[in-house]
């Protein structure tokens, strides 16, 4: 009696995910010093801005741009 062979499963290619946008933020604080942040988990520019503001607290100015 021969052993039964298992059916071969074919792999279905995964749909390639579009990489999330990455942002860079420059923050100037009230005392004049500045800092740069890389924001990787934001869905859009407004989300990136909210994430940076939540992180830094009080600031004088903030600039956020899409990183290429």
C-alpha cells in the first residue's frame, strides 16, 4: 500500500503594502533652542503635527514636511 501524498499548497503572493509616508519636523522652543524629529507612524501631515505637539508641549514654532 502506498502512502498518500499531501496536496501541495501554492503560495499566493501578498499584496504589496504601500509604505507609510515619513515626516520630518523642526521645532523651536520658547527658550530659543531647536530640535528635529522623524515621524514614522503618522497617517498624514495633520497626524504628524499632532504627534509632535503631544511630544514637545510648549513651542514657539513648528515646521513639518514630507521626508523623501
